[in-house]
């Protein structure tokens, strides 16, 4: 998969120039803060546009148009939650994003970034497993935990007909098999646009096996 220049959109990403500019500004903020609080692996920022921004942005087309309340678990640097919130401003303005991040320094970054970028989000500085159920339409999480654990968090926080979207790498099949020993769910899979070995897993109707 060919890398694209920073601040530009690949063929599969249909967003405005204003949205691209805001996404690029977000990446600049991550680069500025990263030496102090290690938001992401420093080496990954050599191609942060592809590795983080576009890798997050590819989740957006999977979000149902009716989504009103969304939550991103273990938001860290805002990938994918803040990226999705930026993208929603133009085409899904009624979608409200909650970023859940237990690390206070990372949560401070998220609050500052959302203010500087003028992207309204709610930042919750709590652990997702102890946070009171929030009953959202959509849950996302990227590089946070194995699928088995993510299913448990999704059951805790999703509304009855909610959707969970989890990008996974080369071990997606193994994680699906392990999760299926404890959970039942309907799965839709898509090839990652940014990682040849990766897939996007969209799960619904998650319940105990």
C-alpha cells in the first residue's frame, strides 16, 4: 500500500480541504507533545500521517449515519477518537464523541487538542472497565487490548443495538477465535487501507457465549 503525502487524501478518503487541514494540525500537536508525555512511539511519527491519522480515518465510513453518541476507549493521542470527531464535524455534526483515557497527562493533551482544534469532545479521565455504563451507539478502540477484553468493554458500554469497530493487525484471526470462546457476536470484516496485514472488525450483538 503506497504511502501518501502528509496533509493529502488517498483515493479512498473523501474529505474536504478544511478537514484535512485540521487533521494535519492534530498530527502537529501530537508531534509537539510527544517528547514530553510519549503519546505514541516516537519512531511511528516518521510517517505519522499514514500510521496514525489515515489508519484512524479509515474507520469513519463504517460509522452508521444514525450514530449520535460515540466513545473511544483508551484514546491516548486521539487515535482514532479525535480523528473521527474531526471528520464528523463536516458530515455528522450531531455525533458526540467521548474520549476515555485514564492517563491524566494524555487526557490533558486530549482536552488541549480539542480546544485548539475547536473540536467539541468530552474527555473522561477514567478506566473504561470501572466507568459507569454510558450506553453509546458506537465504540472504537485502537491498539488498546485483545479482542476478548474489548468485547467485555463493549458489552458494558454499548447500547443494545450499538456497533463496535476495532482495527486489528496480523493476529486478527487468532483474536477472533479466542474471543469466540467467551462471546457471541456478528462480525463484518474489511481489509485495512493502511496495513496490508490488518483488518477492521465491526461487531454487533455482542453477548456472553
